[in-house]
C-alpha cells in the first residue's frame, strides 16, 4: 500500500483524512441503501410469492405510480417494465420501435451497443451513425428519411451528458437511454417518445430489469410493428405493454429488485423528488470536478463543463499518479469501484455521484486521494 496513504489513514492526527462511511462509489451496480435491503425482509414482504398475485403486483403498481409522480409525467404516457435489462431492450427496440431507418448518436461503449443492435438487425435499413471519440458529445440531427432517433441521455462509460430533446418530424420517434441519469435529473419525459432506464444506477437496485416512459406515439408504433413482423415473445414490447397495465411482467422478475426500486422511489419522493436528487448529485459532482481542475495530476475527462455528467464523473490521471496502484490500495481500505470503464484505459477514475452517495463521503474520498496522489 502507498506508505503516505497508509500512514495518513491510521494516524491519530485529527487532521488526517477519514475513510468514507460507505466506500461504494461504483457506477453500476451502485450503492444500495440499507433501508432498501431491509425492505426485502420486512413484515409483509412479498418475497417468495407469485408475481401474478396481489403482493408483487402491488409493488409493481406502486413503482409505476411512483414514477409517474416522481417525473410529473403526462397522463397519456405509460410506464412499462420488463425483464432483461437494457441489453434485452436494445434488441426489442429493433423489432418493435424502429420502422425502417434509424439515426444513432454514439459517444461511448453503451451508446455504441445500442447502435450495434440496430446495425445488425437484417430487417432494418442501414442506420445513420453519428459518432465521436470517447470524451466528446454526439447529438442527433434531424434528417429526411429517418423514422427513429436513438441516443444516450448520459453515457455511462465516459460521463458525457446530452441535452434532452426530440428530433425529426411528427412521424418520427425519439428514443433515449436514460439508464445512468434517470432518477438524478429533473426532465420532462414529454420531450421524447420512449425514455428507458435500468434500476441499478440512481435507483440503487439490481440489474436485469428495464423500465420506460412510453408516449402514445410509441405505443402506436409498437402495436403496428408487432402486427407486421414476427417478434420473439421476450422482445415483444406489446406483451410488455399488456402485462405492465396489469402491474406484472411477462416472466418472473427478480422480486428483490422490485422491492428495492420501490423503496428508493419512496425515498426520492420524500426527499425533494427529482429536484432534491439532482441537487444532491450536483453537490457531489461539483466537488469532484473542482478538485480535479485544481489537482496537478488529474483533470476531468470531459473538457466541456456543460457536457459533464453530474451523476457519473470521469477523470484522466497523469502517468506519474500511478492511479492503478492507488485504486488497488483504496480497495484494500474498502473504497471500491472507482476504476475507469474498461474501454477507456487504465489512467483514470470513474466516481459515481448518484443520489444515494453521501456528499460528505465524496469529500472524504477526495481527501484520501489527495493523500495518495503525492
């Protein structure tokens, strides 16, 4: 272990940096609050009961209602949910939401995966790809002949955030992956047609589930395409629509994930809603970026401050920082999962500042890093 770091954290000097109360700073799976875990085994928990009976369906109904309230969503939008996470949904989109030709904005590995699913679908026209190098911001551009626009609201791998807006004419759909920022930013879901996310980021649950706000136009497109095409049941979004309206999923979900998600939505609503969550995350991310901009060995990966995520902060480190060794030492101290995403190389950090992460713990982490990077 870095000698200075080891000496500092074990020193009796009151000025020595303290360890964070909770050392989980991963960008997904993310920190799960203890209250969420406790809810799984609380009296009346539906764990071990049928997902098509009262109990589990009550939890799903609470999730759907809570999300509508949290986002102040239009009454004609529908909250959908299904199994398989965003990976399954990317394929489902190619079957059920893209009519023929899509445009995809790619600015990192996750937005690239969504674009690859579209590109590999043999029944669709070759998509138009707008791509930038990791660290940049890719945005869609209204183009004749495009019936579906796809982009990531927040690119989880690089920490770049896009403006949320609709593209194309009235007949086109705008589909947005909000996975790593959903629950951490005030938005108007009416700005797009299909805003989807997974619960293992800001919502602090586990993966394997997807959720989405669907507009009337998106529901109409789904109904049309599943009538025209053969669609495997697992990717059939009309089946997901039909089951969601009954507060259930087509196949058995992970009940613990639903319970933790429901508990987090309640916590968010009780603590200022999306505005409160965004303020909490921005307090943490601002501290990270200010620290990086003033450190001789560290700088933000995203150069444009307006394009920097406030829930997934990404940093580039100078080689002399020996950051790989520093992060291994921090892991020994219980501070985990701040390594950069695998496609970005080793000389960096990715620190989540999701709502569940305590801003005071972020400050303690930065103090530890100051002690290590000397």
